[in-house]
C-alpha cells in the first residue's frame, strides 16, 4: 500500500509541474488575452522556482524529523496551493498560487523518493554519522554481499519504477492539462488534485509505516534561506534581463550582485554550519558531482522541449490543446519502455554510465531534429522526434536519482535525494525562463511587430510573416536545448565506469 501511495504522489507532483504547458493558451485567453503570452514563462517557472527554493530544507527535515511527517506536510501544502490556483482571477494571482503549490509539490517528488527507499528496506538512518546503517552497508559492499549489481534490490525497484512514472507523468501532464482545459475548463487541472490528494493524505496518516528518527538534528534555516535567495534572484535575472530591463540597469545589476553574494554566503554557511543543509562533502564524490550537474541540464532541456513543442503546435499549426497533448504520448511510451528495460539491465549488472551516456546522446539527437521545424513540417516528424526524446530521457530520469542515492551515505539519504532534485528543478526553472526570453527576443526581432499572443489576430502577409518568425524562434530555442544536452553528454562520459554502490561516499 505504501508503494501505491508513493507512485500516486509522484504522479500528482510531476503532472502538476508541467500540466499547465498545454493549457497556457486557454488560461491566457481567459485571464489576460493581451499580455498573457509574455507571462507564460513566469506561470511555468513560479512552480519550479518555489520547489527549488524549498528543496534543500526538505532534505534536512527528512533526515531530522522523519520522511513521513515531511511527506504529509508537503502534501497538505500542495493541496492548499491547488485549491487557490483553481480560484485565481488574474495571471498575477495564478502565478502566486502556483508558487505556493510548488512549495508543496517540490517536496512531494523528492520526499517520496526517500520514502520509497525506506519502504524498500534501505539503511535506516538513526541520526548518527557512524550509524549501523552506514557500517552495515559498507560491510556489505566490502564483502560483496551487498548485491553490487543491484540484483533483486527492492530499492532499485522503487527508484526505477518511480523514475519511470515520473518520466511518463512529465509527458502525459500536458495531454491531461489540454484535455481538461478543452472539455471541463482550465481550472479543473488544479481542482482534480483535491480528491486524489486528500485520499492519499488520509491513507498516509493511517497506513504509512516508516522508521522513526531517534535523534533530532539541527535545521540550517539560514542555509535554506540563502539557497532560496540565490535561486530566486538568479531566476529574476534571467527573466527580466534584456527584456523588461536592460542588462546594464541598476535593478538587474543589483539582482545579479545579490545572486552572487547569496551564493557565496550559502557556500560559506555550508562549510561552517554544524549541520549544513547541502553538505559540500557530497560534491567530493565524482559520481554525485556529475550526477547533480547532468540532472540540472536534463531538467532544463526536458522542460524547454515539452513546453515549446506544445506552443509550436497550438500557435503555428492550430492544434487544439487536448490534441497537442496527444503528441506527447510517443514520448511517454518511449520513456516508460526504455526506463523499465534499462532498470532491469542495470539490475543484471550493466553499468549505469552506459545508459546515462546513451540517453544524453539520443536526447540531443531528438532536440536537434526539433530544431529543424518549419511551418509545414509533417506532424509525424514531430511525433517521431518526441518518441526519440522519450527513448533518450527515459534512460536518464530514474538512473540519475538512483545513482546519487547509491553513492550517498545512509545518514545523508534525504539531503542527497533532495540535492539531485534541487538541481533538476533549478535547471527546469532556469530553462523555462531563459528559453522564454530567447523566444520573445528572437520573435521581436523577426516578427511583424506586436506580442506573440497577437498572431491569431493578424491577417494576410503579416500573419504569414508572424508564423514564420515564431517558428524560426522556436527553432532557436531547440538549438539552445540541443547545446545544453551536448554539455550533458560530455559530463556523462566523465562518470566513473562503475557507479553502483561505490565506497566513494
């Protein structure tokens, strides 16, 4: 039952991280038909930003208070945010409500991964650095009894299936969002969370049994605040810089200085704090260090590809929101199939590096194909690119999280898991903001004038010019996403050959 609750929760969290992408057009038409398109990036990024800011704190809370208590708190926050989103009367209100929802949603995904690990019988941290869980796992590694290939390990099963469900949810979210917005109204993409989430909340109270924490750890609230300040100001720079405000403006310069200062203070705090929120010792492990970076790059590329494929289909090709979401089914199928296959092969002894390298290469090829879109590209080409993308990302979603969990010390399982999620959500938020800025600026330089949201109101030659300009602008976005994934390819080749349950940590 606990496993079912976790999978349901992962679906809720992942679906809501991108369910808005195919419903942006109906939302804009209802709340702000004139300037709403220019705020789409904020609508998407606010959820990811809030999730990113809260993630480091969630990890430490799990290691201190126990994952069940944190899981319940995150779910309650998520449900409150969902209710407020459904009642929003303006784009500003909806963006703020999405931030509240993101605070809970960010915790759901990462904390649920910790819960899955504990339900599967992973080491039960008791608060001591040299806990029995750590010593037992190290002894198993040295003796070879710790199932070095991962065969039959329940934690592998939970991590792989959780990753596959998360990946499928990323692809299916826009389709569900489009279907609900077309047939029930866009507000139901948020209201639908309430009955499911309340049922999970009640079941978690009654049925979820997890190891209790016998030792309370200090919570580095200052470190968490500095991490939130850094991620927030960095996103504001990427969102406003060169668009609402000149790069040389005092506001952008001040935000950039604040981001640099808060990052420096955060790093200082992590070195000096008795219980750091994100221990820098984790970065001394090559597998974890590269895993964090790759996960961030994957988050940026995946979010950008899903959002802007949906926008291309609706704005350029005139596809309805629900029909546009159907184009992500090939991606979902590819992710589910290759995720399950790669998980079983890793359990049989294959190196995780093999799939991380292969996944980044295939995803890069898919994004490169999307960068060739025109106003009359065959829609089957788009479907093929999405299938190829699923085959690439499906090799990455579960394996990267499991890679980090396998190399983390038992008493730092929470901060390690939320750490990798921190980089993914930060990458997703920055990707949405940067790609949105790129699209707006390129379209402004190539279009007939006016915002992109006014394309449907144009006629004749101006309409055709606007369509070609918008298509070429999305191509630039996909070229940028391809470059991001090529960097991930390079980092993947730098992973150690054997990364499953190493003793580096």
